[in-house]
C-alpha cells in the first residue's frame, strides 16, 4: 500500500532530479561561447587544409581584431538596451577622413596644413566620436528610437563617405617625409614585442572597458539603465548623459577600426566596413549580452568576435558562396537569441526552485 509519505518522497526525488537537470543545462548554456569557439576551430581544422597554419592564424587575428574592437563599443550600447547600426558606415567614413588628411591635408586658403600621423589618428577618432555623439543626441534628447536613429545615420554616413571623393578611393597613403606624415602603415601592420599593433589595441580596449564596466560607478550605471531605465531615472542617475557617452564610445571604436583597416590596406575606401555592424551585433549576442539590455560582458563579446571571424574565414576557405555566408550569419544571430531566451527561462526556473 502506497502511503502519502511515499508519494511525497517520490515527488521530492523527481523534483530534485528535474532541478539538477535544469541546473546542468543552465551551466552549459552559460559556457556556450566557449563550446562554439571549440566547435568551429575543431570543424575547420579537420575539414580545411592549412587552416591552423601560422600565416592563416595571423590573418584571422587581424579579422578578429576588427570585429572585436567594434563589438566592445557595441556591447556597452546593447547593455543600455540600445543598438548602433551606423558603426559599419563610420568605419568607412573614418577611413576616408584619414586618407583625405594624409593626401590632401587641410586647405586653409592659400595654405595647406598637413598633419602628422598621430594628429591624423586623433582627428579621425574625434570624427568617429562625433558621429556617435549625433546618434546619442538623437536618442537621448530627441527621443528617437535607437534602431531608427542609427539606421538613418548608417545611410547618412555611408553617403558622406561616398561623396568624400565622388565614390573614389584614397590610395598609396605612405605619406611624404618632407610633409612629416609618414609611418601610417605602422598602425595596421606594425608590431610590438612580436604582437601586432591592432591586437594590442584590442587587448587594451578590452581591459579598459572591462575595468570601467565592473569596477567603476559608470559601468554599474550602464547595467542599471539596461536593467530598468525608469528605475535608474527615479534613482537619480543621469541617464541621458550616460547613454550619450556610450554612443560616443561606440563611434570612437568604429573610427579605430576604420584607421586600422585603412592602414593595413594603405587605401581608404568608402565601402569599407559594409555589414560590419551585423557581425559586431552577432558577436555581442553570441557572447551572452542580452538584446534587452542589463546583462552581458565585454570579454564574452570579444570571444564571440573570435567565433564570428573564425566562422567567416573558415567558410571563405571552404569555398562557401557569399550568399550562403549571409544566410549562415543570420542563422547564427537567430540561434544565439533563441539560446539566450532559453537561458533566461532556465535561470528563472532554477531561482524559483531554489
């Protein structure tokens, strides 16, 4: 005869097993970015010849750097429940600005001022930050939805990049010694202690942004705004100012990427960075940052950039067409969002059970 005590014990046992299964699955989902990184590396190393050669690794490191730096700025934007679709266009525009300054200088009437390479880099970064400022101002002060504001800026900035030289490029940016503007190629192709300068830039930006995110009040405010903006406002946080700086930083990161690519190619092209915003968003989402804001990390986004870049390079080496690459990249974003939603539901279930 089955007693109430037996039924209760059976229910508790079943409940405990269900909780354990949910907890294990939750831990796996939290580590999904590392699983994805291992999976793409293993797959392409087995299916693509010379995939893990030193030469190919250096090429992939350059691509990882580009998407990684973009994803750092994008992470802070998405943490505030925003989005920045203009970063790809800002990359192209920044490359054109640097190319114009190196080749033509700044016309001042009958006199032309040629800037040194550090001055060109600084001015270009300020241009990128200004584009971010415009995005932030539209969103925070004019209450334009982030998607609409940055989508509009995507077209405005790309059009401006094309107008810069009537759709043409600025090539052979070696500079001239008599003008004091040589050495631009060092930014994209130089190295320090055997490590490429772009990789150093990625490491420095990652560490600085991680420190700001986790160890400063500003970082805590960013998470608070993404978690509940109304509560942040009622708490007395200067929400508009914080969001404005987040978009400025995103534009700054995009300008750095534009400078790096232009330096590597020694050419400023108006279409540089096309669709890079999608890769940056994919890296951020894949790295565990919630599109709804308030949850995520810069480290995860950089690892996500590794996955996206390796996946893209692997598909190119495998001969996958550009059309299928777009399809696969879109599926990666969708799957990443679905998995993130599953993680949130499991997290709530485990917390309720506990």
